[in-house]
């Protein structure tokens, strides 16, 4: 079992912000399959689905919304830390 990483959190936040895996992957400069696999692995590890997937995009599940609140906070704190010490 692997742990949740900052990179995982950045991926989840990007997918939520961009509304699709393809747009998020483009913004992150990674392939859509890499991003999709990373999110699926995270969901499997957590034992919960974070996003509802459809041909019209994605939507966070209730658990996904809860996870996103924490993820956004951690990602923003990470960015603040980088700004402070760069």
C-alpha cells in the first residue's frame, strides 16, 4: 500500500478544476492515461470513488468533494511554503 502523495493531490485538484481528465493532463504536461491511472490507483487505495466519469466530463462524488477540500488546502499550503522559501 502506497501513501497519498502531494503529486496525487495536485492531480485530483487539477482534474476538478479543469472538469476533465484530458484538460487536466494537458495543463499538467502529462498524458491522459498517466493521469487516469494515477487517479484510479488513488481511488483503489482509498477505497472510494472520487469522480463520476461520463462522456460529458467528470463530477466529484460526495467523498470526492470532501477529499478535494483537504487536497486544495494542502496543495495551497505547499505552494505557500515554496513561495516563502524560494
